[in-house]
């Protein structure tokens, strides 16, 4: 599943790309109908990671940065989830370790396969 923060971040980026101008948080909230505190945190995360630039004040707002052209979908997902992992198994002991036959495949092969594909997709491709 796509983390909710990553999904809402994509909605925000999509709107800013479409509008192609600086937009205040109040406008982003009004158009997207996303919760204010949640969207403010997501925008701050995107600013911290260089995808958005923020300007404070009455004429402030958020605008897309040039980094949007080079970031991959894999790197974007890592911003919100830390690890892009398709197996909920933790490293170390597991109560099902004695009977589990799929952990090794999921942790190694599937994660590697999906991650390598996500690294080939530029985030900007989602908005075309």
C-alpha cells in the first residue's frame, strides 16, 4: 500500500505542477480538501527534501523545484516510508520462522526486483 502521506504528497505535487505557480497552503487545502495539519506536515517534508520551495508571509506559498525533474519514484517513496519494502517480515527472529517458506524470496528477490523498477521511473512521469 502507498502510505497516505505519499499519496497526499502526490496530489499536492500534481496540483502545483498543473497550476505552474506559487500557491499558498490555504489554496492547496481549499482545492484538495486535505486536512490542514496533515497537508502542512506533508508540504514541510517535501520542502525539507527539496521538492518544494516555500516562501513565508502574506504573498507566500509553495512552488515546485527543479529537483522534481530528477527524482525517481523509488526516492520519492523513501521520503515517506523510509524503506521501500514489500515484506512485512522483520530481520531477526519471527514466530513463524520455522514454517515460513516465503520470507527469503520476499525480502531479497521481490524487493530487489520492484525497487529496481521503481528506480527507473522518474516521479514526473506520474504527472504527464
